[in-house]
């Protein structure tokens, strides 16, 4: 990634000129997010696990498998990419390698949470366990030390659900070098709680717009967040359309009258880049 792009992204986020993004789960979804006009995109661990493995978000994929998806996404788009790196895939020493690998892929930011590994998805199950705060601080410190490009943001997510504890951890993670703090939706129940969190940690928040957070107005989001992400809308949109059309197709054995519209073939091949490939073939694969 050109340094200017990373620098521009960092400056905008930290100035709290909110970056709006959506959750990608592969390179194709990333292309559609970019084409829709979003400022950036986030590779969703929930989405990657569902798409890559067909499995729930329980850190079942490895660091290298997640990295493979992220590299493909970064290569497919020009907008900044924020990578969900779960728990960092181990202790503070593992985190150092994780940071260097994802930084080398060209991401503009990473999000790391303070759950016990392997993590559990807090919007899917209860009983999420977090590591002790001092261990979380050490992992942030290790991430900051491992980072070679200061333009790459380190976003510390805390999965505690008690507001006071979330604020305490947020302050500690910022002191350790985190650039932004991401609370989970279960921690606060209204905009006043998010305002208090923003004031307590002293840096812009990163929000994944899930649950009640989806009811916030754009103005309310921009009041507290440097980055706001519709993390699961792309995945759930595709899941719904596939489920309905495939069920109808299996029953009717006909493409006529499918419940969801299907993208025109010629439009799709233009979108995916066949004309550009054809031009390159003419330029470089000249026949005698």
C-alpha cells in the first residue's frame, strides 16, 4: 500500500472524520463494497469463517488462513482494508508475528480483541471469557513494538460487558499504544454510554454496527466514532438471496421467476474485469 493512502486513512480516523465501511468476507464482496462507494472495508472474522470454512465464528481458522483471505482482499481493492485478527492467535509473542504478517499484506488497520483464545462470538453466544487486563495491555504493547509502519492503526477491542470495566480497559489499552478502542454492542445500551466511553478513553471509537447500534443515526455515530462498520450486512444479504433462489431453483428446475433478481451476465463480466484481461492478452500475448 502506498504510504500516502495509509497516512490519509490514519489522519482521517484519528481526527474523527468518520470512515464508513462494510464487512467483506472475500475478494468479491470487497469489490462490491468498494464499488458501492464505502470509504474502507473490514474483513469480518465472522464472515471469513462462514465463507472460507462454512463454520461459525469460533477462531476455527488459523492465522495463515485468515491472512490468505486478507491478502486477496487487499489485492482486489484500492480502498483501505481493516483486518479482524481475532485474539492475535496466541500470546504477546505470537501477536508480534501476527502484526508483521498482516502489516506486510497491506492493511491500514487491525482489530484485536481481549478474549481468551480460542475466541467466541459475543453476538452469538454467552459466556465469553476475557484475558486479565495486564495480559491485554502486554499484547497491545507487543503489537505496537512489532508494527513497522506507524500509519497502520492498532484497534483494541474489549469484550467486557460492564461499562466501567470497558472504560478502564480502554484507557489502559490506549496508554499501551492502541490508536482506537472498539467496545462490543452488549456493553452499552444508548448513545450516552458511547459518549462516556469516548470521553473516558480519549480516542475515537471503532463501532461495528450490530444490534442496537444499527438504530443510531449517522450524526450520533459520527459524534463518537472514527470508524463505523456494517460488519455483517454484505454476508447476510448474500446468504438470504442464495437461500431463496437456490430453494426455488431446486424445486422448480427453472430459472424463470426466481424470487431474487440475478445479475446480468454481461454486466458481471464487465465488473469482474474481463475487458481488462482481454486488453492485456492483446498487448502481451500476440500471436504470430
